C-alpha cells in the first residue's frame, strides 16, 4: 500500500458529516464519498453515513440498535450526498429516525433506524462457530492471486479482510457451500468513540456478505458478465465492539431464486461475544452459457 494513502483517514472523513441545519420537519446533513474505481458509491459507506446522520439528532447515550434500509439507486462518488433525517418518534427508552440519502435531488438510499438507552434485561447469544482458524492463520490479501486493478482496489481499502478458507476474487476453491467465515478489521486504530465504531461496523457489514450466495454456486467475483447489487440491508447491534480489532463475520445464505439471494451474517469479537447480526437480499445475475 502506498505511504501517501491512508484509507482509514478517508473513511473517517466521509463519516464526519456537516450539519446543514434543521428545516421545518427535517435535519439536514451533507457528506462526501470515498473515491471508487467502480464508479459507484460503496453501499456500506452510505449505510454508515445514514447512521451518523440519525445519531446526530439524539443524545450520545441513546444508541442505534437496529436499522432497515433499501438501496434505491447507484450513487456517484464524485458528487456530494445530502442526508435528510425525520425525527419520527422519541419515547422514554426508544427513538425512531427515518433517514434518506439524496444525490441530484433523488434518493439513493432510504433507512429507518431505532435507538435505545442502555437497559438491563435477559441475555444470551448464539455461540461463535467452532474450529475457526485465527486471523493470523487465514490467507491475507498479499497471498491472493489478483488482477492488478483488483489488487489496487483491495489494497487501498480501509479494511483488512481475511477469508477463513479462501477468497472469491479469482476462483472458488473448496466445497461449493452456502456459507463462509471472514475475519475483518480496520487497518489501524481509530480512537475510542463508540459512535464511530458503531457506524464503521455498518460500513464493514456490507463487505463480503454477498459471497455466501456466490460460493454456493462456485461463482467468483471475476466471472464474465457477473452483476451483483445489494437490494436491502438490515442490521442489529447487540453489544459493543471495536472495528479496529479482529471481528469474525460468519455468513450463510438460506435461499437464492429469481436473480435474488438472501444472505445473513453474525459478527463476533475475537473472544466470542456476538456484536451484531445482519441480513441482506442481493441481486445476483450470472449470464447463461
């Protein structure tokens, strides 16, 4: 990775939205995008930014615990993004916000999120899968066989991603099964602000979750004519977690049909605590032979 590039700083800068003031019924924020060689805004970036925008309308102790969003149009990374937050409800323990991201006057992403004060209650969680190798034993980007352009895109990402079995960048090795596990973390520390870690976790949650669908059918990212697009995204934050420390993303796909696939995931700390759960429906189109 070039010393002139700090992809983590780029991520933090896009999460630092500008407050454009409140209108009659909405709070307005503006932001920028990371440069993307694909020509489209990365979906996880917009997810994270909408969480930041909605959080800015609430006290720090009331934190996001769930979100449900729809990707409406591809975003242009060369244009700014406007975020409109509607304060739908504020209760004694919960608040609800609707946030839309706009470019050129049209929405590209729409989300409803719920926030809650920390409350005591019943507690349990599904344990981390057994037999998972440690991230140091998983193949790194440097070990992957990649096209030079793909290597540049991945090396300039703020996230270190390590597939427990093998990546899907150029080929699908091993059994074609609808599940996989991935270690991930930001490439350097980002401080201790829990709000930043929650938003950045949303950013990470859109990475690789589509691959449980693709792995089931032996489809790699470089398959000729492959088209993949996130349709919607749901996420539940369960426990605190740091995105600058290793997290395990256990993923599986229960169904695929009609050009769409459903992918689910659970994100764990390295010591096995369940941090978040994710569900996403994905458009996956593979040309017939």
